[in-house]
C-alpha cells in the first residue's frame, strides 16, 4: 500500500471544514431570520418547492438516506410546513408537498440576500480562479461517480432549480 498523500489528506480536511462552515452559516442565517428551521429542514423545503416527492425521491435528490430524512420530515409536518398524503394512483406511496405556510417561508428566504462566508470567499477570487476551481471540482465529482454524465446532469438540474427559485420569488 502506498504511503498517504498529504495533499489528498489536506484536500479532504479542507472540503470537510468548508462544508461545516457553509452549514454553520446557513443555520446562523436561519436563526437571524427567526425561522425555526435547521439547514437540513431548509434543504427539504427547497426540494419540495419544486414539486411533490415521495420520501424515496427526496432521499435520492438530497443524497441522504430515508432514515435520516424521516425525523426531518416529521418535524416539518409538525411545524405545518409539509403535508403528507397518499398517492391516489398508488395507495402504498406517501407524497410529500409544501403547505401554503411552507411555501411562504421558502419564498421569503429566497428573496433575502444571503452573503455567507462562502459568498465572500468566492467574490475574493478572480474570474480565472473561479473558472479553474469550478473545472477541477466538476472533474473530481465526475471521477467520484460511476456515471459522470449523470453527475453533470444532476448538478445542472440543481443549479437551475436554485436559479428558478430566485427568479420566481423576485
């Protein structure tokens, strides 16, 4: 077995650290807005803003296990942001959708400027640095998957969803 690559280890540490900072910033933003949501709950609402999903579909979209999402969805139902109902075409399937209150919350959050530490760090990069970073991250994501084309399509879909949410709420 080859010796550990210090650059790979440092890259993993940096990805982990940046991820934790982004989650912390989102949680802080929600707290400042006096919205009783976690970052994960906010993510569920954003996915459901795009349409009704089953728990399995939500799990696939968010790259999280159903077991992780069940308590999150339960809390959102209890808060009145998400509605559960049986699929009329398949009684075994439970559909999740935003309530009107959930839609109001997600629309209000999408309209607010959100300038976290990631945004500030991104703005500090030159255009060439941004392009290089994005190219390398796309390559890493594609190399981590058995289906690079699927990764590329999924990322494009998520980015478009974020842009659509912003556009329709402005």
